[in-house]
C-alpha cells in the first residue's frame, strides 16, 4: 500500500472519464500521486467512478466496488470512495447494502471528496484536467443532463435537466488543452443538439463548433451523441466550411419502425429519419454516420424487426452499434410496458442485425483500398503503427494499421497514408 497515492477507476462513458480527469487534477494539486485504471492498484485510497446506465454496466460497477471492498477488508486499502451515475441513482440503497465503502458521492458532488480528505477544491483550476487519453486527443464535455423523454432511458433520472456550459468557458478549456498538445477534440454530451437552449434560448451547437474550429491548433473536431429531432441544420454548413470539423456524426436513431419510434417516445418518424440521413449525405459529401440501434423493445414485432433490417441495408451506416433492450426501473417503459420479448429472441435479433452490419462494414472498408487519407498515429503495437482517419473515433471505430518496416512514426502526428488492404473493420496502409 503506497502512502499518499490514490487509484481512480473509471467505468462507463467518456463523460465519466472527463469527471475523473478533473478530479485527478484537483487531487494532484493537493499533493497526491494519482493512478488511473491501474492494472495493479496499490494506493491507500481508491475512488471508483461508476456507471448506472443499463443492467450490464450496473453489474460491472457493483462487482468493481465489491472487489475493492475485499481489498479493504484484507488490509490492502485504507479508504474506499464511490462516485458517478450508479451512486447518484442508488445512493441510499448502496449505503445500506455496501457499508464497507467510506462514502458515496453522486454524479455532481464529487468535489466534496476533497473536503472529506481535508483538502480544498481549487476554483482557479476548475477547467483543468489530467488527461488519461493519449496527449494528442481529449474528450470535451459541453453539457450535462438531458431534457428528452425517451421511454427506455434512465439518464434524465440520473443526470437531471439539460445544463449547457457557457460557450466562453468551453473555448477557454479548448485553448488550455491546445497549449498542452491536444490536437483532436471529441465533442460529447448526453444530447449535443440541445446545447444552448437553456443558456441562450436557442440551439447553439453550430456556433460553438465554429468557434472551436477557429482556435489555432485545433486540427480535428468530432461530434458524438446527437438526437435526430429538430437537428440544427446550420451544422451542415459548419462541417462543409471548416476543414478541421470531421465529416463524422454520431447520431443514435434506435429504430425505424413508426410503431417502435412512437412507443419509444422518440418524437420522430420513419420518413423524417430517412430524410435526415439523405440530407446529411447531400449537404456534407463524404460524411460518415455512426448510429446506435435497439432491438427487443417491448412490443417489437417480427414486422418491426424486418423494417429495422431493411433500414440497416438501405442506410448502409459507416459505423453502427446495437444493443438489446433492458428494462430500467423508473423509466416510462418500465411502468407502461411489459418486458415480454424473451432474452433469447432479443439476442437472436441483435446477432442478426450485427451480422448484416458486418457485411456492410467489410464492403465499405474494401471500397477505401487505393484511396489516400490523412491519418493521426495513436500508438505502436507489435510490428504496426496504429492510426485513424477523420472518420474514426478512438476506441469505438476502425483503425488504420501501418507496418513499421524500420520506419519511425510519431504518436500525435499526421501522415498521408494510402490504403493497401482491408478486413471487415480495419484498414491497412502505407505512408506516401
């Protein structure tokens, strides 16, 4: 057990990761040595930043807490603190069920941990972070919470109303990160398109992205987690006119059948969804679309699922993820619908959908052979340098593998690469 050392474990999404990075910076400013997601935690204090989104994520968070409780009982750990979405949602229950944890914090009051450790929160460092990502890219959180009322989603229950960060504060953070070597920004929020509605009484995402694009040193901006209803179409212009705004959009569509979209309370129709995809591709030539779909929502018929498969085949998404519905207590779906579709049916539909997408992904990957792309290098693994194009977000999207062959490439630098081969997902290339 190392004195004055704190191990931080982050579970869940990149929004949680940003919170952990901010906490790490504050702890370091107060004299602690901090590790993040260490394979061998040895600090005298541990902080687990939990996820409470769906069943599997909650289970992972609970198991991680219990693992560290065991370490504490065995004398390998002095103090254990838990923060994040799971404890925001189930604070009282967790305090009763897992008394070995010294204190639980919610999603937004983790800074109280500093006071409990006898330290202070440095307000002048509020936008500073200790990056856990490679130093050339960072996640940039522009808001918290969500005002949407999708039937299946517990996020509004956990995070509350949508709260945008002031534009000036975000720009200051971008400038600070650029000064530290960050070139690529993944813009994240629970729901990007709502940005500004609370603060400025209108959708301000296009204006914000345009301002970030104008900051010297910002090479790539990539947008994650948009909502299809009332999409701010001026964003198309911003993408076209600014070379450093990646031709990439992560927009969760969930389903295509009008029956499902209505039951899910998505406030969008099948025809509006198809029109939006067409508009994206017409207004921003070459754009790569990432989406997430859901199978097995209560009431999904075989006809609904066939519509969804047809949608995947027609839309030919560049990247697609999917998951099976899991009932979340407190949501509209949990209260209004019976989770009646058997798990094996959900899984079979999920497998079928992903098999379709794998074929599409393979086809799209192979169509890139012979083309040239600007690629940023993330790391070296074995005999390959691993990089990404503007169409690839870190950790979730395909990568570009470049054989070292005695060449020395540098992480965080851009290279022109010709694609020489492809498999179902990844590309292989050579430096031009």
